[in-house]
C-alpha cells in the first residue's frame, strides 16, 4: 500500500500531522473524519504502487460535465448563498465533502452545480477546500484567502458565516447603487428622445407653416428653429462626432494614465464625487474588516482589499499606504496623509491599532460608510428625480412656447 502524509485540524484548532499506509486517499479522508479531524492536506508518497493507485483512482473517478462548458453565469448572489449554506451545514457537523455535494444538488444554477461537483471531486481526492476553490476564477482571492484561514484555524464554519455576510452586504450595496441610478438614467434617456422628437419631427413642420404666412417671427421662435435646422443639416456629423468622442474616451480610459485620471476625476465630481468615494471606501473597509476578523494578517488584508476598490486612483494611494506599513509605520498615521480618508476614520484606525482592536474599529468604520451611502443614495433618489422632471418640463415648455408665440402674434394682428 502507498504511504500518505496528512495534515488535519482537530475541533480545538490544533494541527495534527502523520504518515501512514492507506489503500487510497479516500481511505485517508475516511480515517481522519472518523477521528473527528478536518483534512487540510494529503500527500501521496512515490513508487510504483503509488503510481498504480493514482491510475486506478483516475480510472474510477466519475466524470462530470465541465463547468466551463456549462451555459449560464454564476452571480455574486449564488456564491453568497453557497457560503451561507456551507457555513450552516459545516456548523451542524456535516462533513465538508457531503456538504458541498448536498449544496451542488440543491443549486438551481446549472453552472454553479457543475462547478460544485468539480470542487467535490477535488475534496474527494484530498485537496483542501481553499485549493479546490482557487481552480475556479469565480471564487475571488478574498474568498479563497478567508477559507484558507478558516481551514488552518479550525474555524471554517465561522469564517464561512462571516464571508456569507460580507457577500450579502456587497449584494445589498450593488442593488442600492443600481436602484438609485436606474430611474435617473431612464428619465435622462427619455429626455434625449423627447428633445430629438421636437427638433427633428415637430419644429420643422411648424417652420413650414410659419414660412407660408410670411410673417416676422419672434426671437425665441427663430432661435429654436435655427437649432432645429442646424441639427437636421449636420445630423450625420454630429452623430459621428459623438461616436468619435465616446470611442476616444474609451480608448484613453484603457491607458494606465487615462484610467488614473478618470478615476481621480470621479472623486471630484460635484455632489456625486463624495458619494462615489463613500461607496469605494465602504467596499474597501467591508472587505478589510471581514479579512482581519477571519485572521488574515493586516498586510495581506490590505493587498486583497485594495484590489476590490475598483478605482485605480484609490488603489494607487492604498499601495503607497501598504508600502509604508511594510516599513513598520502605523496604518492610521499613513492614511491620515491623504484627503481620501475622513479624519474620523483615520482617528478610529489609530485608536484601534493602539488598543489592539483593529478588527472592531474596521467594523465600526464599515457601518459608518454603509450608513453614509444609504443616506446619500436616499437623498440623491429623492432630489434627482424631481430635478430631471423639472428640467425636461422646462425644455419641452420652452420649445412649445416658442412654437406657439407666432400663432398668438398672428391672432392678435388679425383681431387688431
């Protein structure tokens, strides 16, 4: 029989290592679970028997349809649900392999089901859960790092629960942003369509009618008609110019310097800039809090949290902060050098470092930014809708008034 080296974790989080002969990796896993241990890694020794065992194991391994070839997409909601279900099952004492198998059978997403079947096969062959998840790019570095910490500490159920809460909060934040932007976007598109209908369809007909009268037109009517004539006669060039600007902007944004400048300008937008900054920082501190609470060291947590900011300007600042932390400087003191971080946040971080309760402070900072984002989104939603409607009504009213002024003039002239 081949020789296996194994590493596992007991219920107290203590690491257990050993070397023993087993017929296969499955027998190693069964033995460890029978002893109340959670397998972390299993390595098979060399030799002809080992090669024969691997060949036999591969021959009898059931084949599942590859997740890469399965139609559909895996959303963050699916991953959040998976973490929540896995945390519940593992916390209830169900072994990891059976838990993943059960969740894969319950999944309504075909691609998620196929992916979890592949993860289950990796677990069955002795691969740790974190390594099995790393082979699928839909599981982020944040997720796999936390799972790895949970495996090493023996607190996988708790870490999975924290991870599920993190993903669920992330989903809520994304939904709030979408709900806040959907209606204004709809009103804006409707505004453009109405304006085009006025300029291209309605105003030219009024112009033909007024020209047939031969009367002198009021100044507002002349201006509106002039704009209409210009747009109609130069419509193709206006369209090509707009497309060129959009394409040029996209190409410029794809360059490192262009993306950095664009991300920096997002923070400086009137009204929306501060709200956007709060959203970026809410996501950053939410990730940082979850990682630190799970036991990931502060440098690795900063590195992973920086990658989820999705803003190259903010990321460049955080990389500078991380470099100084690596040199031995305090995180709060380094954050204080940049305007991006509110003074209250830097003070709370400094206090957390001095008291040794950095994870608790990050939790409070996350709650602060989440509340700020909620309040900002609610304010924007309540203010921007009437502003857009008033703006649309003003433009339409101006155009309609300009078109009807000559009719009033002609009627008064005829009566006079």
